[in-house]
């Protein structure tokens, strides 16, 4: 398992160095920068899992940075600041940060928070990456990786059958557009071949039927994501 990649944004050189040193000794891949400009350079140069962000930075304020980082669902954000007024804490939470810490904070606690936020982000990302978005009216299925898959009429009916089942399972003898049995096997085979490059969510329940193991979500034209 690769180390958590943590970027510390702190304008106090000693605090920054101490925190980075401690996180590295905890097994994290950590680096430090002193302001928003250096943060942008670091993010352009590498991928990061968690940002530990001071608010009182030279140049762009930390709250402004937090707001523009917040849309990144794959990025954890921990605010670490001396600002302890209620309005500051509320603004920090509203910026999209997962955690708001007021200095001084023990290094052990900061490391624990970084690890916890990383686990939270991983769970959220894994959930999002498992979603198959089905649009019956468009005859489209969008894979977790974002690929749009155009469906035939019968493939659309098949996915509607999966979607209508609470267990995402269909029997082998399901009547589908006047066809059943072997014809359904053939349709399943063709659909699996189409989906396989983007994941393989359909599995065979021997002697019973078929199951859609992915998170299949059906969207109508009046309920778009």
C-alpha cells in the first residue's frame, strides 16, 4: 500500500518543518509549502491525498484556497490555524474542509486526523467509482470511469429489468422482448463484452440467472444527476 501523500501549507518555516518531519516519521509522504502560489506549483507537479492548510497565509488567504480546493472529491482538506473565533470556525467548515483544528495541536493528533480524513476520502471515492448511471430514455449507460456506452433496444430492456429488481438479479427464463432462455444468454454475453473494458459488473448465477454487481442507478430525463 502506498503512503498517504500529504501537503502542508504553512507560512511559519519552523512549524512547517516540524510537522512535515513528524508526518514523514509516521510513514506519510509529506512535503511543505509556504503559500497558495507554492501550493499550486506543488499540485501541478504531483498528486496529493490530504492538504493541511493554514489560514493566515501571505498572498491568497487560506479560506479562499480552501473554497477552490473543496470541489475535489478525491482530496482531503484539514484546516490548521490559530483563528479560534466562532465566525472563523464556521467559515472554515463552510469552506468545505473535513476538519478544523485550532493551534496549538499535538503533532500526534494532526497525524491521526490526516489518516482519518484519508480513510474517509478513500471510502467516498470508492463509492463514487462503483456507480453505473443508466439513462433509459437516452439508451445510455455511463460507466464508473465516465465512458458513455450506447445501448441497443434490447440491452436497454435488460438493464431496466436489472434496475427494477431490488436485488439486481434476473432469472434465466426472464421474458424479454418476446425472447427467453438461450436468447437471453446471448444478449447477456454481448452486453458483458461491451461493458468489460470499463468493468465487468454482470455475473452468472449458475442454475438461477444473472446479477448486476455494480451500483446501478437509473435516471429519468426529469431526474438527471
